[in-house]
């Protein structure tokens, strides 16, 4: 009976994992900035929604009572039109659509 020994060299993988960790650290602040940038500013409260949006780790928290109304985008309900003209698609959907390009830009820069 023959034994087969095979050694796996993870050193190259370790470098790739380090780049992935860097991607995560750099991507989330950009995602947060994009989310906040497209969050509507109402004249009556002067940016309450933007001021009360935070992130911790990989979680963006919109901490105001009408967050879901804004994030649902402009839409018709039984009570009439809801949402904001400033963010007709809400904030989450447009932000998510930009994440692949943000990640590509970071990966491209990390590859140098």
C-alpha cells in the first residue's frame, strides 16, 4: 500500500485573504457615504435622516421613524403619495447597485 503525501501552500491564499479583508474595511465606508449622500434632506428638519444614519461593521442603521418610508422610494399608498422626490428609488436599492463598481475599483487599486 502506497502513501501519498501532499502539502498545500497557503501563503498565496493568505495574501488573497488579506486583500479581501482590506476590501471589506474600505468598501463599507464608501457604501455608507453613498447611502447617506442619496438620503433626502427635508426642508422642515434640515437633514435629520442623514444625521441619524450610522454604520457599525457591516450594518447601516437609519435611526428615524420614517426610514422605511424613504427607503421604499416614491410610491402610491391608500393615503396618497409617500416617499421623497429626492430619492425616488429609496436609498438601499441604488446603493446596492453601485457596490460592484466600488468593489472593482478597490480591488483594482489593491492589485497594484
